[in-house]
């Protein structure tokens, strides 16, 4: 933990436990990666995956955001899993249950061909175990135009919100439903092309 990654608001929800951080990274499907480009914030979504102590993202080598990472700019990566909608008796106390992380770091461009292929295989296997052995391998051109970045999972914090609403005592007598509406991300049945 660093001053930058220390949670300042909602500290009771904060965690720096590596097992929790890894579980959130592994369960989530999309992260948001942000950098500064010419003084303007640029944030874009990306699929991500974890191998050991690194979080990986990939995209076009011509991507403007990734060009900033190549230049050595520190990125901020966030991801969030929505677990529920929290309905309170008052409008103000409505909330969401979630698990999230914020990670700061400089991305390492993965250039060594064997490592690059192995971490891209890990992405496919996140989609479905063994998928990397079923799919056609990437061509040399596909590998050349794809940038893969490894971010160390070091300067990171997790934040978890769970449970029901925190209604004010005077609101408990109101005849208004309160509680949690669970939300889950479910992988459906395969749809062939």
C-alpha cells in the first residue's frame, strides 16, 4: 500500500489483502484503464486477466492510450463487480453492493514471443478452460499488431460494500420496502455462429 493506493473515503470497506484482490481480478471480466494524454484524462475499457502477480491487458499497438503506457506513464486500472442494488426507505440511503479494486502502476510491454503467447493463451483459458488449445494460434502479423502489457499487482487496494440498507432510525417506521436486489453476472448457454 502507498499513500496513492490507500483508501481515504469509506475506509471500513477497504482491504489490502492480496487473496481478495486476486479473486476480484479473476472474477471480473472488464477493467478500465486510464492515463493522461496531453493533459486530458483518457479512460477505456479492456478485457484483463491475471497470471501470478501481474494483471494483463491487450490491444492495438497503435492505441493512443497504450502509446502513453509504452512511454512509461503510470496508469490507473479499476474494475468492479456489482453484487446488488440496495433499496433503502429514503432516497439518500440507496446504494449498491460491490467488490472493486484500484491499481496504479507502469505497464511492462510484453515483447518476448514465448511469454507473449503464453499470457495470451491465459486470456483464452479465462474465457473457457482449454480454449487456447482449441483456437487457431495467432499469426505472426496478429502477434505483431497486438500489444500486451503486464502491470504489477503491488500498488493496489480493494473496496467491498455488502449488506442491507442503513436506514435512519426515524425511517424504520415508514411503510416502504427496503432490502437488497441481488445482481450477478451469469455466463449463459453457448450460441453457435
